[in-house]
């Protein structure tokens, strides 16, 4: 080792999509990092579940093991990089690493979302780092901006697309005519999906990420169960077709807004006007719009998943921690204040709605529907009869509303579903305005 450099010993927990990206980056850029950052980043251990799985190790000298205790008891390990995923044993491993004086870098949004506050307090008590830039937005820098660069602001809104898998699926269904199954299969092959893709498709992954961003931005404790959630699995090909005809695209939106003393926080499919900036975020790309009182609107955009993009964020954190270790500097922890927040019920939401339903194709149907909507003070913006199936005597209707209260819309839909002329209610999708406000 040359004069003035220090060797930093690293253990990587997990050698999947992200673990491989991290190992490859640390291996191929080792000399460049040594020159630039005065630290020699050495991977000493790699923890895996299945020792018998065939693997390409990029000429690493690391010991590959399935025994975490061995890593924990090795005092020379400075940084534990957790890229295994899931709540347990990842939470336990992160916690014990810090209690044993090791700094931690993780890409695990589930653990940070559920246990962020506790883990940050353990990091602070033990004087170690806990960094998690890769947990939200893959390669997009967003945790540091929310935790540091935007500190002078009162952040009041986050509007985002933060799941690469669903954005890839929705983009392919919109523009390539792919089926849901084909697009999901491709996203899995490309390494974007979680080990259980239900987490992506049902919006659970986006809930974890949104709760982390909102906790940091609003300086409140927001847990996954606080976030209203709907996934994309109930959308049909017709919804994409009708959305296009109406001038919209469908996106899985993750939205958090501070309104008075309450927080409106939700993940669900939305119709976005085609010309809106977020409507143009396609494929595996993610984007996060943040509004602060001083800065106004800022937009973060980039690849939200994949081995290299995620390794960019993980290795950035490793370099950050190493720099502090080399300089003997104290870790600076992010503020994750334990304040309880009051969550606004989805029933209180005021939004425009797209409603697709199948009705009998006969006179008087429209009158019955408009009667119900009118009785709940829901104003119709457009109503279009889409397709008739003469053999079944049925037609598909697409209704869009002016801004209405969610509770009223749900009440009206209950009443509508009981009408003798209504065969089924298909999709109900909230319509977002294109503006960032
Ligand atoms: P992955 O491809 O499924 O890899 C998981 C790795 O962890 C595998 O090597 C597995 O070992 C190992 N592992 C799992 N459970 C273990 C256990 N109990 N003990 C030891 N090793 C264990 O996952 P990934 O896509 O790389 O994701 C890793 C983390 O990064 C997750 O938290 C994920 O949410 C996050 N993330 C992923 C992406 C992405 O684009 N994929 C982007 C941002 C963040 P075996 O190889 O032996 O099975
Ligand atoms: N499965 C996640 C996604 C990985 O598709 O966005 C990145 O966190």
C-alpha cells in the first residue's frame, strides 16, 4: 500500500444482481479508487445462501462463505455491505454488524422502511455509519439530497415513479403491445424485479421507498402500513387503449404531500396527461419530483434498477464511509426524527377519476348512472360508450369525473354496482394533473 492510503476491509452480504454489480465495480475500479480516494477497498468476504451455486467471481480473492458469524467476529472488517434483501435475517445482520463496530451500507428498502429509525439510532450509539442511497431509485441520488442538500427547505410534496419493474411493464404494455406476463418476464431477466415480483407488481416495493423518502423529507416516522396502496395487476389492455384515446398514459405513482398537519401518502396507478414530465419517464427509469419552499421544484431522473445502476449508489456510499474512516472523521447521521405523523385517510382524497364499467346496452342506462353520480355530487367530465357486444347485449362505458371526494366516488360505485343495468365495474383509476403542484 502506498504512503497515505489505508486498506478498508469489506464484507458483501449477497451476490445476486446488486452484489455482483458491487463486486465487479470494486474489482475493476480498485486502482482508480485508490488513487482518487486514498483508500484501498478490499473485499474480504462474500456471504451467500447457497455455496453450491455456480458463480463468476471477477478474480476476487474474497472468501465466499455462508457463515455470517465468521464475518461478524473478524475485527478487521470495516464495512458490511448488505445486498441480500428481505427483512430477516438482513435486519439482524445489519444491527449486529453495527453493534460490533462495523459501518453498514445497504440497498435494502424493506429493512430501512420498517426499521430505519431504530437502525439509525443504533448507528449513532455505536459511532458507525449507516448509508442506504441505493434503497430508493437505484442509481438516482435521492437519499442524500433529501437528507442533506434540501435541509434548508420545508418539503411539502414528493411525486414519483420509483419502481423500475412496473414502469418497464407499463411502458411495454403502452408502447410495445406486450402482455403483462411478457413484460414481467423481461423485467425479471434484466434483474430489475425483486426476488418475489409480487412486491413490485402490487406496489409494496414502491411503498417501502416512498415511506423512506417521506420519513426523511417530512422529518416524521412514516411506516409502510401508513401508505395507501394499489398495484398494477388489475389493469387491462382496454385501460391502456382508452387512456391513450383520452390523451393519458398509465403510471404507478408514489405520492406524498404534507397538507396542513396531515400527510397524504399513497401508491397507485394513475392516469397522467401525455405531456406531463413524469408521463415521459419510461422503461426502467425512475423519476422523483420534490417541492421545497425555497428551491421550488426539483426533478431527479435516472435508472431505478439493475446491477450497474444500483452498484453506482452502493459503491458511492462505500467510498463515503471509507473516506471518513481514512480521515478518522465522525459519521454524520441522517435526521429521522421519531415524530408521529397524522396520516390523511384515502377517503378524504379529492381527485379526478377514470371509471370503466360494463353495462347492458339498452335505453335508460346512462340516466340511471348519472342519477347515482349526481346524488353524490360527482360531476361527470366525459362519458363515452366504448364497445358493444351485441351477442351479450352489453357495452363498455368509460366515465371521467371532475375533482370529487374519494369517499363519495366509492359510495357511488357501491350504488352503481347494485343497479340492474350494470354487469361489472372494471377499473377505477385516479387522474393526476400534469403539473408538479
Ligand atoms: P438477488 O439477485 O435475489 O440476490 C440476493 C443475494 O442474497 C443472493 O446472492 C443470495 O444468495 C443472497 N442471500 C439471500 N438470502 C440470504 C441469506 N439468508 N444468507 C446469505 N445470503 C443470502 O437480489 P438483488 O436484486 O441483488 O437485490 C438485493 C437487494 O438490493 C434487495 O434489498 C433489493 O431490494 C435491493 N435492490 C435491488 C435492485 C435491483 O435492481 N435488483 C435495485 C435497488 C435495490 P444465493 O446467491 O446463494 O442465492
Ligand atoms: N425491484 C425494484 C424495482 C428494484 O423494480 O424498482 C429497485 O429497487
